[in-house]
């Protein structure tokens, strides 16, 4: 039996892991009994402990679930320190439940898997040596991939029960009041980590900057923190920002960015008070630049910009073109450093950003979302997780979540090298085609047939060829041919949840 | 059997209401499984409903627990509107669980009691016609009095389960993002209400100022809110502030304030980085004025000021004499309006302020607290709840909580009219003598004998006569004589919890 995105999930998997098959992008109005942490009361006077080794000894036990955030991105200096102590102490059967895993974490997680320190992982994604190892069957149990909003939902519902959260912060006081805005390793919003801070039974802060008590503003509060560890360094400032603060000069990317902008500005959503999420990377920054000009030319202002925030988006705020920036993470130093001085750049947690199981997430109010893709198929389903070789090399991030926007645009080149982006059937379905409205490539756009309104709005725009998704797929196939089908074993190495916690697809072990 | 403050709590009460007797001011380090709300998911687009009548109909059922906050104080225009609809709709057996009850709420609560709409109440306190009615046995079940910190503890532990919270706010957007800082009825910190927002199953915001989406800063978040009701007016700005923004000119109050200041400045705690809570009222403002001068003269700066905040305290922040103001409520317009422009005036919730059952409350870091009293007895036990006629006319507020300070000073006149403040035995024990360090009256001070260190520091200060508490009591008795003992029936009309949730005293029905 196939689910609603035409994927056959083995019954064995549904039963063993207690999943329901993906049904619909509509979450409806369920009543959900939330869970809450076990709290060990204390009155201070100080929570500072000597070393990570000591705090690991005091908190971790075999079989526990431990968590981290990925706000330091490739500049993270906390994850490896903590995992080193955990591996060396010989713990077994841990579940690793970070908000995501960046490349700097890959090798030590592979080591932890090999030594059976880690036997379960849930994450937004993974890449590099870790994705490779998991795709080849290294981990005992299947990885569970969850979007940022779904991770918040899973934590609130008790699907993820965090025993110990190890959170690196660029500042904290002796009681654990901390934020992401100040200090040498500042990264801005603590959005994803705020879930761990609220729900973990035990919370360890690791910082290189102990500040006088009480440290404010306190995004993480002393009421949530058990231990504070002072180390020499929590992150490399140069690698915390993504670096991509300059607009692309790639003509193909620029062409796509201009067409994305044309789609937005010719849609009915482009009017005073609209809202958008553009994401990061050179192409996204180019869209932001085109959009800025269009807003000025048409005297249109946005009510809010959402998501991972970049400097160009903050510039729109400062120019008065955007009223509010709703900030779950910052992709560069410019965005990170502006938060502390701008009351209109509001830090939001992952639940507020994108969780479908609360009383209203920001993504539900979003007009325009621009998202990327590794593959899109002729049902508009999107893969952002597995590569053309079937190996895991991606992350859901906020993809499924932001696709709830009124106008969800996938921006992608038709082909990458010798590999088609528009395909008959994606390797892994992450975001269902039902939530995708327009696909923009350098050779033209395709509009989801269920959006006849958009077809009407965009059909006659000069320089914006409207094709069917099948036509785009055929163009791609003509350029690069038909690849040899991928070969997998029957073993499931990863489960891809939809944002509501149902199972949308599985990833199998690659056959070499 | 008597408890540790020498009170005999009937076994029947302990058993029927599942209480433990008060034991100690030490909370130790229990592990507490917290509770969490039941959440009904929704995605908007708007939560605005037409009327309070409609939202009451959609949310309230017989037997439920409903809550309110008291941040509008005597200017509250929300409580009466909501209670009117609830009474008129004929609901029965509700538990009323506001953060406190102000005088403007008295008459309608009496009516709700008479009509059996309300059969249980838990509050910080009550006064006037309501205190009188309860003291004369009007309410079906005993009122439970809890401090602000204990209310937070009780909500987190599930002792108070709020079915519907009705929270008035001076601004909100259509999804429920709100703060207390902006709008005609601004009151500053939402500190007490933040507990309700986090833990209530259903949350109704009532506002007179609907703002564009998204409204920031959001102290209450859309993820917590079910309904938003727009009304013409939520509060009377002139009555929201306590009015007491001028220093007292009463010579007796001034004398006490000066002596309080002498106690502080001659104690070992008066040094750079110390912290304090002074409270509200003309006498407290006078202490703040004396303390300000002492800080300037001695080049001493404070790390933080805590609690209910007044304009003179905010002035200390702006003068650089205080680094941070940790703000759970604002007593006047000056304090309320400064929060939005001062990043060092941090809004804190009631748990962070004072809950003993979290990972560290602000009160545990407090050096100096100045508190008031209706009565103090020769064991230093304090009554802030029942009057000299035995009638309920007070509130615990943060009294038990702030008494955890290193130096807790009770500031009170020796006698009020023909009534002694220092008595052999207080009518009701609210704050145990174990947590009181110094009592300051216009005729001298008394130091708790367990604080020999303070006796050493304060014994030889000019103009600061150190007496024993018995000597103070005898002086009072000499002035006003021995009152006729109060007469009560055997019926218990109110239970006074200590901040840890044990039972410290009961209040009985007055016999007329």
C-alpha cells in the first residue's frame, strides 16, 4: 500500500516504530497533551563546574537522549568537546538528538556510532562522512529526520525526551542566564536551542564568557539551567557565519533569482503588508536584492521577514521596507549582531517559527517562501535529503514548514552538471508536492495545476516562460539523459517524518 | 500537634486537603515532575472573536478553574466584564485562581460566591468586602493563599490546573502576540500573567488595542493564545499606577526609613555588587532615597534591584547605581514605561522571580529585602494577612519569597493607632520568623538572635537602638495595652501555604 505521496512504506517499519503513514498537509485541530521536564530544584549560589568531563559524569547515563544545537554551524567548538568526553567515558546506546548536525561534527559522530556510544540519531539532516556511513548501514537503528518545526512538535509531545542538553552559548552568568547576541562567538538567535532549554530534564550550558550576575537579556533563563561550564572557546567566529554574504555573480543563478522575483511581484500576494522567507545562500541573497528594488519601485512594504535571517534582510528592516524580522537563526554576523540593538528583530523559538501542533506558527502566516531542492518530481514532490547516488547529504531544515506559505517557490537549476533536478520520481520525498506552488528554473517555471489562480496571474509575464512540470522534466532529460536506476538493499537506514510526525518516506541502505 | 511555627493545624484539614505541615524554610533539592497544558492546535488566520460573552460560552464549563492577573491593580476593567458574563450565564462550582485580587474585584466575587458560581478561590490575598465575606464563612471551601513564587510552583506542579486564563493586555495582534509595555493601559511587566500564559489549557486575551501582525516584543506569544477579544477599554491608566510615587512626609515613616537604611549600610552586605528589593509605598520610596545617597557617598553600586519596581528604582538604573532591574511587576507609570526603552530592565516571570521549585529563583540571590507587616510576634513570625479583628485584609505577595534574602528587614511602626504591631503571637503566621533577620520600628530595632553576625555589625551604630524583640513587644504593650483575645468559630475559612506548598497556618471564621 502506498501513502499519499505514492511511497510504499513497509508495514514492518510502520508497526515497529509506531508510525502512521503520511496523509495530508492539513494538520487540522487536534488536542495535544504536552509533556514537561523533571526538574531538580536548586538555589545556587553558583552552577559553575570545573570541566566538561565532570559534568558529563554527573549527568549522562547509558541509554539516555542527549541534545545539542547547531547555531555555531561550521564554527562549533562545543559538540566535539562534549562527544569526546562521552565516547572516552565509554557510554553506550545513547540517542543523539541535536537540532541538526553540521560537517564539523561528522567524524566524531561516525566514531561514536562505531563504538556503539550512539545507536539512535534524530536530526534535521546530515552530510559528508556521517551521511555516507549511515547510508551504508553503520548505525544500529534508523535515523529519524525531522524538520525544525517537527522537532519542536516532537519535543513538546514527548516523542523526543531529552535527558541532557549540552548547549554552547557565547555568554552566561554563574546561574545560567544566557543569550546568543553578545560575546566573541555570538551567533544571534538561540531559536532552536530554546526548545531544549525548556524541555530537557538536565541542561548544561558551555560558555567561554562568564558575565556578571544577572546577565541580560536572558533568552535562556537560570530557571532552566543545571550546570554552567567555562571553557576557553565555544566557537570560531569566522566559521559561524555562512560566509555567503555577497550576491551571486553566476549568470544562471542570477537569471533564476530574477525569475523568482518576477513570480513574487506578479502574484496577488505582492502587496502592502505581505510577508516572506528567502533563506540563505548567494541565490537567495540575489532574490532579496531584486525584491528590495521591486518593493521600492512599487511602494510596497512587508509586514515581516521570517526564518534564517541574513544581513540583506536586516538591511530591509533598517530601510523601513520590512516592519519586523522574526528570527529563529542568523546566517551571518550582520544579522546576528543587529538583534541586540533592534527591538523589531524578534527572537523566536522553533515552535513559534514552525510547529504545526501549537496555537499558530509563523509559517502559517507566511505569504511567500523561497526554497531550494536537490530533486523535484513531476508530482512537485521535493527531495532535499538524498543525493543522486542515493547517499544522505542534506537536511530538512524548515523546508516542509515554510512550504505552508501561500506561495511556495522552489528555486533550482534544471540540471546540475550531468544530473537532472526535475525528475520523474524523486529519490526521497521530503516535502509533498501538494504544498509546492511554483518551480523556477533557468529555462522556465512550472506552476502546480491545483493553483489555477497563479497560472492566471503569471501566464503572460514577459520573460517568464510558463511550462508544465512534465515539459521541464523532459527538457532536463534531453540535456543529461536517463540515469541508471539507483540500487538499494532492503534495509531501512533512515525515516523521514513529515512535519506532523507521520512517516512520509524511508531511506534505504545504498548498494555499492 | 503543632508545626514548626507553633501552629496547630487540625488533622482533619491536613488529611482532607492532602497537606503536609510546614517544616522548614529550606527547600532542599527535590526532583519535581512538572505538568504541561493540553493544547488545541490551530493555524489562524485570526483568533479575534466578537465578544467576551461568546468566548466565555466557547471556553468555560461548570467546575473549571479560571484565572486572571492583577497587573492592572485598581484600574482593572477586565475582571469585572468577564465575571459578569460568567455569573450571568449561570456557571457553577468554578475555582477562581487569579494572581491576586484587588479591591475593584471584591463586590463581583462576593456576588459570584453568593450565587455558587465560585466555590473555591486561590489567591495571593484579598481585602475589603470580599475578605469580610470570606472571614464570615461565605465561601463553600477554604480559600488557599499562596505567595507569588508559590503560585508559580503550584502551577508548574499541577496543584493549580488552569482550564481558562482570561488575561487583559494593553496591546495584542490578531494571533495573540502581546506585551504589557505599549498602549493606553500599559502596566509594564507581565510577570505574574506569564505563568498563566504558559500553563493554561485555554488562553483568552482581552485587549483594547489591536496592533498589526506581528506585534513585538511578544511577552505572551501567539503559540500560547486561543482567542483574542477586542473591547473598548481594558484599564484606567490613572488607577493602574499605585499613585505612591512621592516620598512620605510622615516623620515616623521617615524615621523608620532612615533606620532601615542604617541597618542596610552598616551590614556586611552593603558593598559593591549587592542586590535589593525595596517594594512599594511611600516608606519604601523613602528607603530607596536614603539608599541612593548612601550608595553615592560610599561609591557602592548594586548588581540588581528586584521585585515590584517603582520609578525611583528605575532612576537608580539610569543613574548607573544599579546594573540591572529584574522586573516582575511595575507599581507606577514611570517604571512601566521605562521597560520598553531599557534593555537592562528585564521582564521576569513569577517562577524566575520567586519559585523555590525551579533551578534557581532571583530571590535566592537577594542580599537585602525590605518587607512590611501587619503583625510581628516575639518569634519574628510575620502576619500580612489578617487584621487585628481577625478579618482577612491582606496579601502574601512576595513576602515569604523575598524573605529568603540574606538580610530580611521588616519595616513597621511599633503601633498603629491603638493596635500593637509587635505582639506575643501573631493572628496568622504567613512568613516564618526563621527567615526574618531584623525588625525596624520607630523606637528601635530587634535582631533575630540566630543572626549574631548582624548583632555584631549593628550593635554600636549611632541612632540605631538595638533591643530584643521582647523589649519591643513590651514597649508596644505599654503604649496600647493588651487587646481582648479574638474569637473564632472552629470552621476553617482559609489555608495559608508556605512557599513550598506545605501548610503554615489556617484562618478561622470570625465570631461576631
